[in-house]
C-alpha cells in the first residue's frame, strides 16, 4: 500500500503546488510537471451503502424474529453480522442527524423533529458548523456521495424553494446528488420530490404502477452504475433512506394480501410468537423475558369485534409494506453485486430509525391527519370498515393501531418517542462487508448507537476526523467506531455510556445498567396525565442479566439509581439536552417556540407558478376568518383550472374554475367536501375573483360561511361545517395556477389543474372584513412592501 501524500485533517485539503524549475518554453527538455492526480481516499477505502428504514420496531422484521418477511436483510445477515443492541434516539430526524454527524442529537440541535424546533441550542434544528456531516468529510476526501429518500433535517423556515439550502443534502449536507423528499413523511403513491433543490414530479402515476420506494431504488441503482462506469477508481458513499415504513402505509395490494389471515389472533399473541422466534434465532438471549403489556395499551380481546377485521388489515398492509421495501433494497444490493464490487462495499442495513410508531391511535387510522387535528372521532368503526379494502391504496393515508406498534417492538417495552425504554430506541442492524467481516452470520451483542456509524466509516476508509472543515474548527465526534466488533464477538464494549431524551422521556446506559423514566405517552397528543418532570418515577435495570428491561431493581439498588440519575444529568448538560422540553402544542407555534418564520403579518401576495410551498411557507388560515383574492385573465373559451390550492386529497382547500364558474372547496380529511360555486361563469377579460370565509369562532376547527365575489359583487355563498385546526398535510403543498400532488377536489387532476387563462396574482388576507371586497393596486403595493 502506497503512503498517503495528503494531510487530511484540514478540509478541503489545501492545494500545495510543487516547486522546481520553471522554463520559459514548454518545449524545453527540462520542462517537467507532475501529472494531475485526482483526489482519492486512501488506498483500500471501501464503497459504503447505508440503508436506513423508517419506523421499524426491533420485533418487526423476520431477520430479527418478526412476522414481516425480510429475506434481503436475512441474506445480508447470513453473510455478515447482526447487532442486537444497536440503538437510535427514539425519533426520526434526531436519529438521522446523529447518524450523519457522529454526534448526539442534541449536540447537533435536533432534540426533536424540525417542526417543533425552539431557540434552545439542543432543540434549534440547526446543525452547528463545528460539526460537519460525514458526507461532507467523505466528499472532501474524494468519495462520490449521494442520498436517495427522506431528509427530515432541514429547518422548517428553510424548506421553501428559496432556501437557504445550507441544511439540504445537496446544499451544505455534503451530498453531490440528492433525490427524495424534505420532511417527516410522504405519500408513497404521489410524493413531493426534489432533485437536488429543484422540485420535480414523480416520473409516473400510481395508476401506471408508480411507488416511491421503487423509484428511489431505481435512482440509487442508476447512480451507482454510472459512478462505477465513469469513476471506477473512486469509492462511493450512498445513503438510501426510503420513506418506508413510516405512515402512510402504502403498498401494492398483492404485497399486503400475502399476509391475509396471518394476524387474526391479534397483537398479544403475535408478540408471544415473535418472542419465541427471536429465541430460536438467538437474536435475544435464552434468558431474556417478554415484558408485559402496559395498561395504556388495550388487550386484543378488549377491542370491539366489529373493528378487529380492520385492525387485522392494518397489520397485513404494514407487513406487506416492509417486505416490499426489503425487496427493493435487495435490488440495490443485487446491482452492487452485478458490478462485482459487493465484497468491497460496506453495507449498513438499519431496520428502523426508532421503535415502531404508536402515532396511529388505539384504533389505527385511515387518514392519520384526523388524529393530528384532534378529529379521530370522525373515523368511526363503521367508517373504518367501509374503507377496509382501501387501506394501503392511493385513496388512503393510513396507520396501524398502537397495539401493533407494541407487538412490533417485541420483547421490549413501549414504542417510538419513548427514549427511556428500549422499545423506543433499540433497532435491528445488519453489517455486511465480505472483504473484512469473516464471521459470516455472526451475532454481536456489544452496545452500539447510531452515532457510532460515522467514526466506523472514517476508520475503515483510513480517514482521520477532520480538525477543520471549510475554515471552521471541528468538535470531536461523540460516537465510537464499531470496527473492533467485526472480529471480536466477545470484545469488551467500548461505547459503555449513552444518554437518551425525547419529550421528557429519558434514560441513561452505563456499563450494563440503565436508569430510565417514561414521561409522556406518544399517542396522547391532547391532554393526558403528564407529571411534573421532578415527579417522574425512575426505573433501574441490570442489562447484564436482563436484556429486555423486564425487572425493575430501583427499590433494591437505590444508590445505583441515584448514581445513574446524576450521570444522566451530567451527560444531558454536556450535550445540550438541558433544558428538558416536554411541551407539545406550544412548540408548534413558532412565536412561542422562538424559531424564525418565513412569512409574517396578516397578508401574503403570491404569483402564478409559485408552488411546492409547505404550510410553513404560507400564512395560516386555520381557525380564523380569511379572504383569498385573485386577479385573473379569462380567455374567450372561459376559465378552467386552479387559481390556488393548499393541501390535497386528505385535507385542504382550493379556489378554482369549474364549468367556468369560480368554485371553493374545503376538504376535511378526505371525509367531507364542502363546496361553494358561483352563480355564473367568470366573465371574459381581466377580473378579480374573491372568496371570503367568515369563521364561526367558539373554538378550534369550527365552520364558517363562504361568499364568492367577482370584481366586488357577490356571486355565490355557502357553508363549511367544520375545518382542520392544526395541519392539512405533512407533504402536500400550496400551488398557484395549478395543483401538484393529490388534489383537494375530484373535479380535476394534477394534469388538468393548470389554469386556462392567466393568474396574475393571488392575495391571502387574514381576519379582514373588506366591505368593498376589492383590492386596489395601491393596496397590493402596500402588502408587498410590508413584507420586505
């Protein structure tokens, strides 16, 4: 192996021109310069593929004893290693930022998801520039880098088409290529996609067979092939982060149907079956115990009989979704094998960025936005049964019940968001690297954490942690390389201290012991019994003899518990987890939370062609009166299409022309559509079309009266009986002059939504009672200037 001539601690590596004779004439025999050498990592640096699935519990995948078939994970495990004590942060965005930086989630500002960021350093969603991400380090050392799939690390006020793009994967994230989505979840059939920082439409429709997971695999395969075709000597770092298996659980029906009848006995029985299988596989110790069901989680036998077929279908759909995802991961792995480079590729296949999700209510959901808006009661058992055959289809936005999440975390306590217990933070992980890992099918039991991946990759690539990146002094990574475990099944664990915290749920691991306290229950979004932080009851577990945290030893070892509680406080302070923030609704309010907002004031002026605007990019019209005014130019053959739309099929509103007439539709969760249409068509020529919504008041989510105007003259009125109080969608956006994604109204499709004629401008006004119902040019100018 030749010596590495580069000093790589400072990135970018400084250019160092060679000194020597400079001749006057290039034809002089003494003219000599060393050939230009492309920057490459040290010799022997492997290709790297990280696959990070979403919301997969420890007991979900068959590779770790679960009921969902994952033959690709099993195949990689048979040729590599299983890790049965690998840990995450209990929530998606924090795990992802921690994984990509090698630092604890509060250290990189991601104490929670981006949508609930506050001004506290550990909660800001802003990654400090002293903690450069791993892809940037690899790129500056000569790796090709690409990400495909989910990025939930962009601060919400930077997520518009205007950026800034410092926190985007292909902006400041270090990825030369990015194809995927920004945010926590996406419609698998009709996603809001970006190529780099440019919004793009999916290449096909659901009716044509499109599915996001397949698309992401196609893109990853094409990129890897091109990279090896054009740069065979340069290793790659590819990060495949599908939206699967986060809700909505979308999958072709034939995949779900493979599991027909498999879950008829319910979640209590399934958990026992999984536990037995886990012991057979050896992925849990022989003396491990199955932890009992908590009172907050209903027993299967206590669920209404008329709902049980729906509950079964929820789990069938989820299982099919996970198997479908594993299949497409396999296509990427097969493509690497076909190129002859599988032996030289380090693959991390991480089955979940947190425990299984209990965010789907006790009954599950056909449209999970119902629960997020406090309207889960609309989804009655009768309604759910009527929709049973649609679960997983493009007409659904579904999630499974809490009991299934608990079962998918067998044999552990609790679920996603509960960072105190292993059910929230322990995920199955497979590591495959034939050229280096010789214990094929081996099991590794050392404590490991997602922050360990970055230092592992640097070690196997022969790269130092940089001390400076882009002129900024770097703080050390906080993870521990896992390379020592590759050949050491019995090696003493080196990552023996780790704190956990999420929404006040907190824990500490130290040399086999864990002290934990659960503070919040994930599915209790409103109300619930949340104690004072000082009143939380701590538990103590000896992991050396109790793998699943089944036997609470707090009363037997009070001194040990106090020792670990103090240690938690020290670690939490060190890594910015203090102050603990257990607020929920208040953190959704940017002003209360102390984070910037992209838009201010009570008016916003938009222009034709503006689109893919997230809810954080548009003034909020929820729970208040508002008006939407548009200047349009109508051709001789009449108006048609969307003037402005926000949201989509599963909730939102739209102002559009239908049969030439101005029409307003408020769509509540895809369940109720309230339509108001003008009495006659919009006249030919330039006109103002206005919709005024007079909110009833008296609380959140109430209804209101709609009045439509042409040039200030009333032309129609109607009623909206209820509205969505909190959120329209996690992925649908606002568009002017067209509608992308799924559509609020079935009167048009995305393809037919473009306005016939011209939308000159659209103005949204909040809480106004403009009695002349007309906006003058001077008024528009005032609004535009006031927003500068």
